[in-house]
C-alpha cells in the first residue's frame, strides 16, 4: 500500500444505493449472490486469508450502513471475518446496520464458493470484478501461477480513485430531456412461501443458443427477454386477460456509455413489455416481433442519459436534500413502490459472459448467480455465461414453477439442449 493513499472515513451512498436502506422491509431483500464451482474442494482457511488480503485493495465492499440526519452513508470496516459454511437458503438478508460485520458474506460448500452482497454497495458489474479478484487471490495462495499478462488488476496496490466514484453524479449533466414513464404492470401472484427460496437453474450450450439468436437477428438479452415475457403470458391465464402490460425490468450497465471504472452501482433500468390485449392470442413469433428493437430503443445513450439526468436531479432537488431522513425515508419507500416495484412483472438481468483468464478458468467448472426475493416479484431471473454454457437462474419465494417450466420448454422447442435442476432451500438463522 503506498503512502499517498488515504482511505476515506465514510462513503456517500450512490444514487441507486441510497434507495435500499429507506425502502427495505421484511419482504424486500436486496441481497444477491455470485459464485463459482471449483474443480477442487474449497479451503475455508485459504478463503479467509484471501478475503483479508483484498480488504485494502477493495475497501468499498467492506462497509456498514449508518444513518445521518439527512442521508444514510457507508462506513468502512476492517473486519473480514465473513466466511461461513453454506447453510439455510441463498441470499438471506444481510445485516446492513451492523457495527461489527460488513454487508458481505462469503460461503463455501464442498467445491462451491459464493459471494453474497448487498445491492446498495455494488451492481453485477462491480461484484464480478471482486469475484475474479477473490478467485485469483485464493488460487494464488494455493500455488496457482498468475501470469503478469493475465489481465487481472494488481491486488497488492491501492484502489484506483475511479473505482470508488459515484458515477451517477460524475457523469450527470443537466439536460432538458425527460425519461419516459412506465405504466403499472401485470403482477404474477403465485402463493408466497415464508422463509424459503426456490431456485430453478437451467443451462444450455452456447453453441445451441447463439445460432438461434443470430438467426432471429437479436441479441442474447433480447431473446431471453422475449422468452421470459412469453413464459408469463402462457403460464398464467391472468396475464392473458390483464388490462396491464406484461413488463420486465432489465438492468442496463451505463459503463458502455460512459468511461467509468466504478465498482459501485452504475446501472439503470429499462422496462420493455407488451399489451396482452393487443391480439386475441399471441404466439412466440408475435412476442418476438412486438419486442423487436424495443429494448434497443429504450437503452440508447440518449434515453439512458435522460433517465440519469432525471434521477439525479430528483435526488439533488434542494427541498428533498434538506428534508430530514425521518421524513425522507417514507417518501423514498413510497416512490420505489410506485415507480419501481409496480411498473414491472419481474426482473431479467443478463450479466453477460464471465471472462476469466485461462489460469483461473482452468480451475473453475461452472458459475452461479442468484437474486434475492422482492415483495412484488414472486420470481426473478438472471443469466450468466461461462466459456461453454448459458446459465439461467430463476429464484423466488413461491413453490409454483409454471413460468420457469414455460421458459425452459420454449428454449427446448427452439432447439436448445436444456438441462434443468430445481433446489428448494428452507430458512435457517443467519451466521
């Protein structure tokens, strides 16, 4: 660690993260998981040492939430003793306001190593960087050589200033454009199961998926979005009769539009969908055509910049900024419900491909990513690819599997060789 670097005493929450402490409730869980299945048994002692070694390099992941008079903020923490054996169900709520334990959990189970983190700290792009760093340090401690040209960041230096930046405000510019609003969406209402998370994991070879996507002139995200919308439409008769559109929230990383290296949140949501009453009966081809180009149109730089400007301007409104936290909190909670939760049927997040250097990829058999449950979303979906396979994970607090079954059945009809497994995990007390 160089003498020039001085760790900050606190971090302001970024624009996305500032919503989570205020909007959090018993039924709303912002915890997410990313992980890998190793080719060897996980060594917990080595995991603990690797995590401790990364604390100076990635301080923004080792924080706790504190409540100020006007805003919540993040306080750096030195404790790295957050490595636990797997138990209970994935993505159990993290203790945000703990004075001793950061908002991070690393679990192991035989060959599986997973990071569970709070979305108020980072988005998927940031946590995948941290996952690669943890994997690299863990393997290096086990004797795996990491070539200098592996593309991994130096793990023994200080953090780069840009990694800790709030890129929402860094790239915010006042503009006259206004983001387009979204209508309230159809809500999937399968019975909720308390203290339980059902995970349905499907995987298909990329050599099957990519030709299907290319033949239709779509991106992988476009295609998965269409399959997901059609699954809700065919699985639930209420969806076909709904006066509200079936809409899916799709997180869009703003790093492709702005030169940001932030490891914190820097994403916004597009909410594409279709009106089920527009036709008497939609086929999958109809959904494809209804959605063709819609996600691309909703995620142009201009649309995302308008959304960025509108969101930051709202948070920076002088009247809102000077409102005490005790009054601001219920306003943010209500705003998240009306503008965020009610405007989509579910969430579909495609994190793309986890590109590991060959020295790391040789030690990894599979990847995993899971989203925690949300109050108005009985199920949500996230996708991640490795070198060979597309992995799709559905997670939710309901035993119903009709949407998941419709989703993977459609992939199989399209010619993909799909393998599906289901895992129901009941709740246990936190570590």
